[in-house]
C-alpha cells in the first residue's frame, strides 16, 4: 500500500492506518493488492472479479470515507446474468466481508442512485430473487414471490405509517 491516493495526493497517517487495517482484513478474505494500482484490492472467482478500492475518487476523497468502494466485473460477458442474480452474488460477497471479516463496503452513487445502477429503485431493499416477506427463493426480478406477499408488505407498511401519526 502507498501513502498517496490515485491522484497522487498524500494520505495522512491517521487515514493510512485505517487503510492498512482494512487491507490486512481484505487479504485475510482472499483479496490481493494490485501491483500496478496500489490500494486497489481484487478477488477473482469463476464468474466475477470483485474490487475493493481504497484509492479515493474525485467525488469522495479517501480521507473523507476510508471504507473500501466495492465494485465488480462479471467475467463471462457472453453469459448474461439477470440483474436479480447479479445482486444476489454481490450482496452475498459484501455481507461475507462484513460478517466474517468486519470489512464494511460502500457502493458508488451511480449504483445506488442512478437509473442504470444495479441497486437503484429498491429503497434500500435488495431485489435478489428472495421474497422480502416470506423469504421464498423465487429467482426472478422484484421483491415479492406473489401478490399475497406484496399485499402483506403494503399492509405492514401502511400500519407503520398509521402508527407513526
């Protein structure tokens, strides 16, 4: 790891200690640091290359948020994955980093807040092919396995609104 961000700006020691800590945990989780791009970690699986980037961006300098920026590249471009399956794979990997190795991750603004982003439009709920009400694995886009579960979810949402007022 190096004491500079990807723009060549110096990273102060307090922030760098945090990055070193996360770097060690990422290595324990099977990630490797790029030889050509210091502070960028990656892990390649059969289907996906996962990146944990601690170099900072124009919008979020690394000293403002030293949490690794998580992104990915699906290897088999010819084999198209539906979006729900991509989210399932990615959420599983991010949860494993957090739960097993205590490494928090963050997604880019684009992925969460732009219409073409993979995690856009779910209001913090991940549409990964599991029903958010009953947990059934329905392996499709959306949040619910049935109209009944969607209705139950809406009822509970309405109850919460009414109790709040």
